[in-house]
C-alpha cells in the first residue's frame, strides 16, 4: 500500500552542515554559536527528539560543561569548558 503525499515528520529537520558524531558534540557546537537556542530548536537541527536533547543537556550540566545563565525564558546557555 503506497502512502504518497502523506507527511511523515511533524517537524522538518533544518539542514545543518555537521559531520557524523555524537549528539552531545553537536549540541555543544550549536550552543557555542547561539546560546539562546531552545531544546526544541536543537532537536530539529540535530534530528533527535526533544527528550533526547533534554537528557544530553542534563548530562552536560552534571559534567560541568554547560550552565544556564538567566531564566528558562529569556536566558542563555554558556559553555564552561
């Protein structure tokens, strides 16, 4: 049975020139360019679920690599390195 014309993805992925690699490294690269990106925007750009982004950010925060500056709305991510 063919499903021509159906939409398979709710959110189309944005084209980001990235090499193959872990989601963690892609998140760090994107946030170093724009610390105001939301988890949903990161998920679309990387091609993973928002829940997966949330888990990766939690790990980055626990490892001391990433910190949040300001409130959830209007704040920014800062790469500590």
